[in-house]
């Protein structure tokens, strides 16, 4: 039986998860996120898709008004 190597990265953060007031998600102190796959190519493709969509939205200046409304300069 051939076993694939398992590459596991763990990242801990001290930031508390953000919740939306009036939202359906409970306010919690800790969150766990794990991405596991025997095929790391599939994980890379997933992140590539997210990266592409982010770049597309950023190019259209999507959500920039939210940050400018909070006091950030548009060039930040």
C-alpha cells in the first residue's frame, strides 16, 4: 500500500472571530479551520479560484466604499 505524505500546517491567531450584529452565527472566542487533502493540487486549485475572484473584485473596486466610509484613504 502506497501512503501519501501528509503536509499539515497549523496557524494560530490571537484575533477573535468577527461576527455580524444580528447575524445567525454565534459569537465565539476560538475558531478552527483545517484543510486536508491527499491531493495538494486540489487544495491549490481551490485557493487559485479564490485568488482569481478576489483579484477580479479588487479590480472593480468592490467594497472600497466600505473602507473609505470608515476613514481609510482610497489609495491605502
